[in-house]
C-alpha cells in the first residue's frame, strides 16, 4: 500500500497587496454580484474572466424556481466568455459573493461542477487559469490553475 497525497497551493493576499490588474478583475467580480438573480438563496455570486486580449467578461449566478436549472456565476461567466470569444484563452477568473448586505469575509470556493468546467476550459486553451477568490478578510490566489483545486481529474483522455 502507498499513501498518496494531493497538495493545494494557494496564497492569501490582502486586497491592497493585489497588483492593479488583479484588483481590477476582483472589482469586476464584485460589481457583477449586483447582476445576480438569486431570489431563492439570496446568495449573489459574481465572476469575472480575463481573456488573452485583455478583455474582461463578467457574469453572475442565475437561479430558477426549478432549482437545478439555475447556474453558478463561474459557469455563466466561462460559458459566456467562450461563446462570445471562442478564440481567446481565459487567463484568470475572479469570484466574489455578496449576501446579507455585504461581501463574504471568507472567499467562496467554486463548486465541483464549476471546477470541472474550469478544467475543460484550461484544456481547451492549453493554459492554466489563475483563480482569484475574494473575501473581505483576504483574497485567495491560486496560481497553478484548477488542478490545485481538483485532484484526480476526469477528462477527455478517459474517453479515447
Ligand atoms: N453559487 C455560485 O454561483 N458559485 C459558487 O461558487 C457557489 C454557489 C451559487 C449557486 C446558487 O445560485 C447560490 O450560489 C447558492 O448556492
């Protein structure tokens, strides 16, 4: 028997420690929480994707009375980015969440389904996505892309 370990590398930045480009992306994610449609959870999530030409595309969670028909902010944003700009790689994705009249103090990590979609986007454009998860007490920055957050991946290689 061998014990195998998956390690997740990420950094914690105070907002003021972020570089200007990262602050701009985080600000876009924060602003995007206001376009959320979350009448059921009251949990407004915003995301912003930085594309390879510098374009920032943002989106938010969109809920539905038939709960599973709704979609998280990360997937709304990534699908929109890829649909509108299919020739542009996604270089970074920032996420912020707003509830009870304020942004969460702790960063909100992407759900499993969003991690799976982020993996596909990375593979499609052959580059890792820097992930910025904003909280009022600090922002997690995952430099190494989704593999840091998603161990034992299932991808297209299993379908060959
Ligand atoms: N949600 C997101 O949009 N992203 C996340 O990372 C976590 C959860 C949404 C889904 C649902 O609309 C609400 O937050 C509560 O789960």
